[in-house]
């Protein structure tokens, strides 16, 4: 099991914003942002997985039944297709722990109610 507090301590929001540019090809992050190739990601941290209205998710994501907490986001971002088998997200993943932590911090900040960091 990953020490999520130690992992999250490696990241920073400024780097996360830069790294997110890769994600922005398919996802909006702004409040009120529209679904794109991928679902809108504003308020994603803490949200039910597969929980954006009007977005057509893979059956695998809808059936997953968990929330996007820090651990789930970290696992998914390592290699989406391995973490949730059957996801439509074709992205290869972020290998570096500090990159994942930074993106997750950036996602968390783009929320009406950012979660406390672990």
C-alpha cells in the first residue's frame, strides 16, 4: 500500500498546473467547464467515480463504485487501463510520483471545497 501522505508531500500545485496541460487535451478544469473527450474535472477530488452528468463513461468506470480520493487518483494516474480495466481513457499514465502528486494537488485546488491533504 502506498504512503499517500508521503507521496502527496512530493507534489506542488505550480508543477501540477504545468503537467495538467497534457490532460487539457481531453479534460476541462475550469468551474462550469464542459465535458470534452473526457469528463470535466472541476470538483473531481472527492467526487463519485463516473459521476459527471451528461458524460458517457465506460461500463467499467460506472460499475467501479468508489470516489476519487487521493489513493484512487494516484493509482489511476499511474496507468489508467490497469487500475480500472475497461476504462476508455487511453492515456499511458504518469510514472513519476512527484508528477502524480502535483497533478492531484492541482485537481484538488480546482474545486469549490478542496479536500484536506492526507
